[in-house]
């Protein structure tokens, strides 16, 4: 993850066109469109790299690290979950591009009571927004486990190993049905998500193919759980406009967690939460 300032995000926003907000109850999604964006993906996502056998991931025997062996440049996104394939489920701590050599990547554990190999393949998932914020704030591992425990209890999901992934196993179909209310736009490269009258996050991928593959999964796995928990505040279009006004001012004063990943003169991922 490269720390940046709000001016860089404002510049990205200014290079795109806002689509009409898609508003459903207490969540709104504003698509960021860019007809001039690259047609081809400049870099593999981790999901693509695993599917194409362009990266290997090895559990090195410590819960704070995983060994990656990329055969081509691969984008790792902060808080991207790696489930089932190791001794415990993990999430990447920092966004970065990996290439060229074996390297150990720092991770958080998102499963508390298991330390044995499953014999399964790695699967990927994003994680709820509240836990993403804690990761970007570099909270201690114990605080991440505590947040996961709270989420499991709140959703009424049982897990012998206190695994965050159990939420998606139990409620993934509900999240999928809710996110089906939203469709990607042609030329969409990013989105701004508003929940309960406030901007919850900004996600940018730089090309339409990457957004359709990863952005919509982020919406389902990270933002929808946030929208469906707790008290819900139905919004009107004017609430969306007001939330955007506040967000743009926050970017000017660097009040958000900002993540920007450049690669060969292109920004291949950026987020604000």
C-alpha cells in the first residue's frame, strides 16, 4: 500500500464521469466511468493468477506471513482474503504488485482456532468494511480477532475455528441477492459507495475488465455486509448528493485511509475508506 493524499484521489475522480447513482434502500453506488481507460488489463489479479497457475502460495509456518512465488506481475490488494488453502485463513496487510521472485508477504490471520493444513485449494474473498479499516489502521492481531468474533456473534453464525469466512458460507447467498440490484456500467472503472447517508468507500481499478471482476465482488463481500447490519437509514437522491459533498471535502483534508498502487505509469488500484 502506498500512502498518498486526497489530491491524487480527487485527480482520479476528475478524470472519470459519474454514472447515475443506483440507489437501493440504505445503499447507493455511483459508477466511475472512463472511456479512455485501457482496454486490456495491465496486470493480473490474484484471482486470475491462481486460476492460470501464475502464482503459488505457500504457508511458511507462521501466521504472520505467506510465501508468494509469482511467474508474472500480480496485484495484491490490502484486505484480500485467502481462505482454506493454508493452516489458517489470512488477509494481505498492504496493497502491492509482486513480481519476479519469491517473497514473504505480511498478513493478518482471520481464523483463530485452527492451525493445520486443510488439503484444499486457496479461495479468495474480500472482507467487511469495518475490519478493512482496522487493517489499514494497523491494529494488533488480537483486535482483528475480536472484531471477527463480534461479527460472527452479530450475524448469529457459528464457527468452530472462529473463521471470518464462515459468514460468507452462511450468508453469501443473501449478499449475492442484494448485490444483484446493482449492475456495472459500460466503461466503468470504479465506484463510490454510500451507506446510511455517508460515503463508505471509493474503489478504483483503472480498467473495465478489472472492475467487473473485482469491483463487484468487493461490493458484495465488503460493502453489502456493512449495509445490512445494524440500523438502516433509507436514502433519497438529495442524501446521496450531500454525502458526496462531505466526501469531497474530506479528501481535501486527508481525513480518510487512502491506498494507491501504481504500475508502469498506470494506477492499477486505489481505494479510500
